[in-house]
C-alpha cells in the first residue's frame, strides 16, 4: 500500500535536485562585484534607516488562531468527504451537526467582534 | 531492481517533460500577459522581437540569466538562498498528479488533489522565508501580508474543493474528471466555481489579490532583494502556479480533458488557458484590495458561503439517491 506513494518521494528528491541545481549553477556562473552601496538593501535609493527586522504589530493574530482551528476542522472533514457515499444517513447527520457547530463558532467569533479590524 | 530502475527512468523522463512545460508555459504566459494587458489598455504591447513580439520573453529570459546575482550584506544567508528552492519545489511536484489526458499523466494517485493542496501551501512558507531573510522593509511587509492572505483564502478554498470531493467520492483526479461525463460541475456547482476562482486568484497572488507584491507600494514585495536567476525562479514559480490552479479548476469544474472532436490534451490546455485568460482579465478590471479588506471579505462572505454550499451539496446528494 505504502509502496504506491514511493514515486512521490523519488520524484520529490529528483525535483529537489533540479531546484538546487538551478540555483547553484547560477550561483557558480558569472562574476560578482561588491560595493558598499550595492550591498545595501534596496529602498528606492534612500539610505536605509535602522534594521528591517523590527517588531511589527500583527493585527490579524487572533484571526490566525481561528485559522488554525478551522483548518484542522477542514482536515477532519476531508476523510468524511471521501467516504460520504458509503456512510448513509448517519454520516450525513453527524457531519451536518459538526458543520453547524463550526458555523455557530464562526457566528460567535463574528458576534464578539474578533473579525473586526481595529 | 529492474522495476525500480524502469520506474526511476520514467520519473526522470517525466521530470524533463515537466521542466520543459514549466519553461515554455512561463515564456508563453508572460508574453500573453503583456499582450492581454496591452490590448485591454488599447495599446499594441511588444511588437519588435518576432511576430507580434512572440520572441520578446525569450530575449528577456536570456538577459535575466546573464544578470549578476546580488546578495545584500545583511541577509540571512541560508534562508535567503533556500527560499527560491522552497518556492520552486511544490510547483514541480504538483505536476506529478495533473492529468492532461487519460493517458498523458505521470501518476494517477488516489490522494492526487490533496497532494496538490498540501504542496501549494508551501508557497506561503517560501514567501515568508524570502521576506524575512531579505532584511528589507518592503520585503518584510510583503511577507507579512502574504501570511495574512493565506489565513484568508485557505479555508474557503479547502471547503469549496470538498463539495466537489463529496460528489466524486475520491481525491483521484481521473475519478473526478470521469464523474463529470454527462454534466460539467460548473453547471451543478456554479457557486463553488466562483468561490474557487476567487480563492485560486488569491493563492497565486494575482491582482486584485497581489497584496504581497503590490508593485506600486512595495517595490516588488517579498522578492525585492532577489536578482538574476533567483528572481527568475520566483517568477517562473508564480506563472506555473497560475497554470496549476487553473488545471485544478479545470479538473474540478470544467470536465478535465473531456470534449468533442479535438484530442483530450488540446481540450485540457484550451480550458486551462481560458481560465488563465480570465485571471489576466481580472487584473485589469478590479482594483487591489487592502489585506484587511481581504481578510474581512474571506471570513464574512467566502467562508459562510462555502460552508452553506458544502452542507447543501451533502443534503442534495443524499436526497437524489
């Protein structure tokens, strides 16, 4: 059974080799010259002020957490989707309850104003 | 042993085919993009090199290969060099399961579509790596926006795809195509098609969702600090992503390779490029969204609609049978 997926791994390894090869080849070929100005980060010709890796207020952090929850729920739904036709009425009702719980969760989050951008 | 060798040779050959397809597709799409945008704005576009500028992108690509690779001083070297590879790898792997015709495909896996979804998510990681490693304010802003965008489009994309999976009962692309023998899914699931195209446009970072790049505000977004071949790899991956998203949409909604008279491969490519044309058309029709607008739009409209679509599909399927 697992042997069926072996081609994915083989293909992945070859593709990785190709991708690395492309970058490495372009790295090896061609001259490189350095100068102080050239090595600066490009900011439209202005001299960069400070370091770019400063703190940034990620305002969508709460939404990102909901994303994790919903993404995992979506993963749970996938096996159900594949065997849906074999499951019968039981599977439908059970998953309908699951999806409704999901929807109620979304409605709650929405009502609490968490989707609101400050 | 012999089996393994044959298998390896087959995969190697297919990879050569895939790489040539990726290259030719990107060259063609860049030309097509310039022509489409030119004609929408009532100008001729590239005309000098070759017939109606058909060889222009080849000239551009040759110039790009010859360009010097500049590595700015303060970049995070390892991540900076790894980002183009992480970007390009999923693009190659996705072709493993895309069926161009009943016979012209590398592997008909029963997890096919899931594989494409799983690998296409890596693109966001590559963008985040590129943006963070560059030590450039524009690049970092682009990377953060890209994550915000992913948080917005990923769930509706998965949920709309699921309503098709339920109907076919499989992730296998050939099964999904065969299920549309009589009626294409676009007529059965018009809402899902619209949602999928919206999310697909967002996934490929195309306007109106080109928020991570936003050339008019962020220079070039996450790939500002990449030059020469490294930039070319990002560009290549981007245009191939358009192809992959359109191919998945074709498999899901437009009946894949099916069609009268013409050979299956021609039908498949025709449908894919028609969808790509649609995405290019979007670019010159809709203004760019802000990323908070996109998140609000996705969570308040796309996700509820896709949930409703999923549950209605499930009930209708049970009622019909």
